[in-house]
C-alpha cells in the first residue's frame, strides 16, 4: 500500500455517524479524482489475475493503460 507522505487533514464524512471528520489523504491522491464503475465480480477477479500475470504493480496500472488506449482510439491525448 502507499505511504502517507502528506499529513494535511481533509474533511470527510463518517458514514456511520454522518458527522464531518478530518482524515489524512495520501499525497499520491492529492489533485486526483476517482473514476469508478460497477461490474460483475468476475471482472475484478480477472483484472487482478491479469495484473499478476503481466507483473504489474496494481490493477490501477492496467486501468491507466486501458484508459490511455481508449483516449488514443478517439484521438484524445493520453493523460491518465
């Protein structure tokens, strides 16, 4: 897992108490936004296996490649 380099607090919401709480966001996530989708469990399992088979550091690394390929397919700059 990533290290918490930045100790700047970020205000979030506690899901159980619905109260605002300060949390610590890793420096590697600052300035970034999550892009998610919901798929069958088999998709997750297959992506994890592909990451292992390709000796990739994470599924995110595979997704970055796929998103950049998609951008290029539609003549957009590969910015992921």
